[in-house]
C-alpha cells in the first residue's frame, strides 16, 4: 500500500524518477539521494491549515497527511516534535533585528532533533515488515534510535565511533539497543552499517541515504511555519554536518510553498565548524563537494564526507542562504553565551547555529525588520566535557555562615 498523496521518489542529482514501493534507499542510476514527491492538490483536498488547527495532537504526527507512511503509531504520547519556539526579544534588540526565536529541539525524548527522523523511520520499517533497524551514528542518531525503538518495541543495532561523547554512548546502552562501538571514525561506521543492512536485509537509518529521514526532519520546518501562523521567518540558522537537517528544512518549506500555505522561502544558512567544512567550502568555491579530514569538538557536525551534500547545497542556494564557518572557540563561547541569555543548554554542534548568527549579525547581514530563527538541534547534557572547558571550578566551602559570606564576597568584582 502507498499513502494516497505520494507520487513516488525523485533523484536530487540526475533525472531518475520512480515508485516508492518497492522501497529504494538511493538512486538506482547515480546512487545520490532521493526525495519523496507528493500530489499537493490531493493533500489540499483533505488537509489544510484550518483542519490542522482543530487537531490536538501536538506531536509530529499531526502532519501525517504530509508524510510518506500509511498511518501514525498508536502510541505517540512520548511526543516526538511539537517542541517550543521561544522568543528572545533581548537577543533581537542586541542584534538590531525585530524578532529572534529559538526552535528548541533539545526538548525531544532523547534530547535531539534526530528523534523526528527515528520516529518516522520506525513506523516505515514496521510498515515494510522489518523487525530490526541499523544505524551508524556520531551519537545522536543512535541515541535517538535507541530511545524510540525501546518505546515502539523493535530492535536496533547502532554503530558509533568508540570516541563518541560518553553520555551519548551511555544513552544507547541505557535504552537497551545493541551498541557496537567501532575503532574507526563515523565515515567508516557509516559504510559498514550500509553493507550489513544490505547483506542481512535490515532496515537502515543512516542519515541522508534514506529519504524517509528527511521527511521526518522536515516536520521541524512545518512546526516553525505553523507556530508563526504560516508567516515564515526571513532567516534560519542551521548547524550542518552531513547536510540532512538543512535539506530537510528546505523540503518542509518547499512542501508548504507547493501547497500554497506559505508564500516565501526563508534564507537557510548553513553553519559548519571550520574543521569540518566540506559543504560550506563547496558553496564558496563553486566546486563539487570534496571530503575533508574532519577535526572539531562539535562531534555531531564532525564529518569527512557529507552524506547529503547535494541536497544541502541545493537548500542553501535555492533559498538564497549563505555558508558560515565558525571556529571551535567561537562555538564554545557561543554555547556559554546562549545558555546565559536563554536558559537553553545546547550541545556544541547546536551552539554553532548561534555562533553563525552572531557572525552574520557582526557582518551586517540583517535588516532592522528581520525575523530570525535559530535551530537548536541537541542538548548540552549530552556532552558536558566541552562546556566545562569554560567554567571555573569551585572549591567547596565549609558549612558556616561566615565561610559562605566570604565565599560569596569573593565572587563580587
Ligand atoms: C546530526 C546533528 C547535526 C547535523 O545534522 P546533519 O544532518 O548531519 O547536517 C547538528 N546538530 C546536532 C545536535 C545533530 O545531532
Ligand atoms: Zn540519480
């Protein structure tokens, strides 16, 4: 069975188009990534902003008519998606813009935006009759898959670099997934997971190479539009590693434009760490994407060969966005400043979006009436070791009032 509004799959690189059943992960002709194509008139016939208004499901499943699966799972109250979009007038004012909002995707069940993709992939895998899912991960895709496969009662195998942040590896084990720490980087784990998935016919949740994941992640764009009553922001800052999140955000707004529910595409800005800059490099040099040897403390965006590079480039170019490169020290500073200004603790990769925003602001990118959204993709509790680098360590105090007063005085300057 095929969801009624689905027309098929289309390659993002060559002009291959084909059916979505039987399911193919990548293009049979050029092996680049695929997009789901929809019959937008069909969707508009049974789903509109008005009908959504009456839907009380706050999870991403409220957008089922815009998703390529047959149905929503029965249990969805753990709630993936439906994350807050929070206004920060003080940050807006300090940067001379009219509005600054943070889409706080740390507030997903496993603490990152990856839950949106895992949630949809699990439903898709079940509909295809699979009982096991494999993924390679720098940490978050794996901890997300582990959490949600526990919730939806299906098995998962997760390959992650043994050097991933301990909290992320702990999450994977804690949720009962089969963790395979590999003595190699993310890129090698990625290729291994695909081989195993093919050889043993296990459903594969590797970023980029499965178009379902982009459909799950695009719900963050649908929410940003709906939470702003279908008036989209001018700019969105997105941390980029493999490029799947930014291309999914593009796909979400692309769908909404095609449905005529919104009338402009926000500028989608790609923020990468200087040490992991394959996509942003390709934007400024206008060459194809060339692999780098990644080196950044922002592990979630540390990628040699981006697995969704073609679509990510398209997202930035078609939306009139720009690429921004930030250093690791910019990221750590931004991480601290963001927490102090907002009460939101972002992991380094997520804080990169704020570092990119500050850089854009300093270079005069914005106009006075601009409305900007920052995508905060993952929680800082997943990687406290990096954040601690900027914190001063504090000696314990004896439990007397005098010691306490002396202690507090020492903090006045
Ligand atoms: C995965 C991830 C990213 C980067 O997403 P890509 O699709 O690889 O570009 C950014 N931030 C966090 C927290 C992530 O987990
Ligand atoms: Zn192709």
